C-alpha cells in the first residue's frame, strides 16, 4: 500500500552552486596542469645538459620543482587552492626563470618551447584562474618580467621579447576570461538564492494556507454545521439530540487533533466512516461498506468528506433517503453518497459557499484524491470520492 506523500520539504539552502562548480573546475584543472607539466618538464630538462647548463644546479632544481608539482596537485585536489599555494608557485617559477642561464642551453631557448617557457606559461595561467585579479595580474607580470630578464641574461633577447609578449597575452586573456566568468557566476548564484528564498516563502505560505483550510473544514463540518441548523430553526427548543450532536462535535475535534499528533499508520476506512455515520443519528442511510485500510490522513479525509456530503443531505434535503457505498475498484478507493432529494445545479453554487468546495473537494485534493459531484434540480445528488492509492 503506498504511503501518503509527505508535505514537500523546504528546499535546502544552497548559497553558490555555480560558484562551487567553478571552484571545483578551476581547482582540478590547475592541479592536473601543474602535475603533468611538472613531470614532463623534469624529463625534458634533464635530457639537455650542454654548457652553460650546470648539472649541479639543474638536478636539485628539477627535483624541487617535481616534488612541488606533486605536492601542489595533491594539496589542491584535497583541500583546494589557497593563497599560500599560489604564492609558492609564483615564487618558485620566478626564481627558476631568473636562473635560465644555468638551467637551459641557449640553443633550445628560441621558439618559446623550452621547459622553463612552459613552466612560466603554466604558472601565469593557473594564477589567473585561481586568484583574484588584484593579486593574479601583478603575479603574472612578475613571472613575465623574471622570464624576460633570465632569457636576456642568457643572451637570447629575441626569445625574451617573444615569450614575454606571449606571457602578457596569456595573463590578459586568462584574467579577462575568469573575471567575466566570476561575475556571471556571481549573478547566477544571486538569482538562484533569490529564487530559493521565494520558493521557501511560497511553500511556507501554501502550508500555512493549507493548515487554515483544514481548520476551516473541520469547523465547517462540526461546530458551524450545528450552529447553522440552530440558526435555520431546525431545533425549536431544548433537545437531547442537539446536546448529543454538540458532544459528538467536541469528540470529533478532539479526535482530529489527536490523530494529527500520532504517527501515520494504516487505518480501517470502513470503521472511520461508520464513526462518521454515528454523528448523524437522524439521517436514514443505507450503507454498504467493504473492509478497507488506508493511511490515517487518507482515512480522515475520506471519512470527513463523506460526513460533509451526508450533512448536506440532512441540511438541504430533509426527508430524503441516502445511500452510502465504500468499495475498491481497480486499486482505487471509491465512496459514493447518493440521495433522492431535490438536487441542485452545481454550476450555480455561489463562490462563497464553502461546503462542497472545501469540505469535500478541497479535503480530497489534500491527500491526492478527487471528488465528482453529479446533480440537477429535481434529480437528486450523487457524490463520488476517489483515492487512487490502494494496491
């Protein structure tokens, strides 16, 4: 047997889903880029050791840079890229660029393809992607200046100019791209947070309205129905029946409050409907009730909708006979209330009338059911309640 759908929970508060995705992407990619370039650079650097490359300096430098690349990647993937990690990367790259004359052979410098050229490009790109522009742009200029100074000292001014220009373009393009993305993502996150807030407020208002409607139904079907009978003159004086009806109303309201405070469990619907019939002792009803168990809120809604339909017969069709049937049809709980009273035109019911609209249709809709009303003047009335939830 399927359970009654629980009230829709409030959406979880997510402050910056787009920003979180941006941070994840621009943490993973720089980490992998630094690791892959660090490992490839180590192999390339050690493969060319012609003078004036000093092996005694090259090997320790490559070892430090390789260890740094591995630690950078591991730290970034596990904890994210922090300011100290960016600073350390820039400092090591700057020092390496200044040491170009003793780490790279002059013949491999032209063409912007040396391992230090790749290292410098990787650093300026990663820095723009992982740090605010007010820090990343000066850091990129620092690396660019260090590379230009190192290659110029190595006696290759053409390479100093060419790759320095490339580094400047990389700084500008990457900073511009990440800046635009951060602004767009910030706007998207602010719009998302505003939409979440609106959704929570709407859901809270809808929940409050549903509670109010439920309270109105309960009052309409008990206390207000009794007062209406008194106001219409149905009770001429002191009446034992009126006292019993008032006592039944009190018991019903107490039972409803208690039922809502208890855990939801399957409830015999036929028994709940019989209890509702007891509250209408003066109405002759022919009842055929098939044993049927449904979740407690559904049993309450169907039983109270049935009581509301029968109360309408007692109020608006005095002297009419009524029939009540509970059955299961193809897995659907079906309750039919029929009477041979004067009937009415459902389309002509004023909008302010509360009975069928809320006490029957609204109550059934609140548990995923529906109600069909068939009537015409002089032709009696038939109300069919359906809840499509029984296996």
